[in-house]
C-alpha cells in the first residue's frame, strides 16, 4: 500500500472536499482518501498494483482542480 499527499490549492470548501473524496474514493485500488481544506491537501492510500498515481491525479484534474506533488 502506498500513501501520498498531494497539494490541491483550489480546495477551499466542503463541496470541494466532498467532490474530491467521492471521485478519488470510488477508484478501484484506492483504500482511503482524505482532503484537508485548511492545508489544501489530499492524502491518498492506494494499491499501486491496481491503480497508478497518474490515474489518481487525472481524476483530481477531471474534477476541475490543479494538483501538485
């Protein structure tokens, strides 16, 4: 299991948090996902045999957010 923290600077409200947690959390291979609004970060634990980090980043971008890390 891999764990990564990504910066998502445009996260600023509960809608952003729920949107990202829902989309990333629904991905096969994602174990846990948690958005911290105050830090503008998203923590993701995932099985890299089932999902690639690039796919996680793409999902975040598809929700309309820039992602760094």
